[in-house]
């Protein structure tokens, strides 16, 4: 039986995740990763681009792959299914980020339960924006997944050693 690209991507996320992090640390790492990758995608969106510009498309594919990596890890941690919501129901970028960071702050520093409804709304909104960008640029989500798998395999090999994390196989490239 052939493995789907999505299942291959999920397996790669699991293989490349730091096994030394507990669930809470993984959750926080994912949210901080989503916020930073989302900001990098937004920054790219502020540049003038031509849809035929291969450098722009590669940069965007790389950043969207990183964003999808963290979203997928959160999906695996929570068991939540990602849902594409109507664009008009999407939150503003500020609201999305505020909900994610606010949830972590309450959980980590105020010992309050995590608000999964706000979390789910924010995550689905970010996921929808990712899908809309891909559709607009006619980039297949499976191509983004495969790009990310190849990038991380080039960077870390088939597995990942956090003891030697600073010694990347693709030295000179951004993390």
C-alpha cells in the first residue's frame, strides 16, 4: 500500500521533532514556531512579486512548509483536525497571533486551562490563509510538503540528533 504525501509529511514531522521536549514544551514550541513562520510569510507577502518569480516561489514554499510543519505537529499533539474555514470567517493576523500567544501565557504562567476554542479558531484561520496563498499562486500543498521533507532531510539527514543540532548538514542556510 502506497503512503500518501500527507502521511509521509506527518512521519517526517515526528522524525524531526526534538524527542527531549515534553508535551507542554512541544506545544509552546509549535505556537512560537507558527507565530514566527507566519510572520515570515507575511513579510514575504509585503514584497513585490511576479507569480513567475521562481526565487520568490521557492522562498514562499519554504516558509509555508515550515508553517505547515508546526501546524501539523500541533495537529498530532491535540488530535484536532484542520479545517479550511470560509475566508470571511478568518481572523486578522493580529487576533490569530494574540490568541495563540495568550493561550500559552495563561497556560504556562497563570496556571489556567488552555482555551481550545480560541486556539482552534486561530489555527484554522492560519491554515485557511496558508491554503488560500497556495491556491492563489497555484502551488500544490503536496509540493510544499515534499519541499519541506527534502529541505529537512538535507539539513538533518533522515533522523535528527539534538546533541549535534548545531552541526547542520546544509551549513550556511537558515534554520
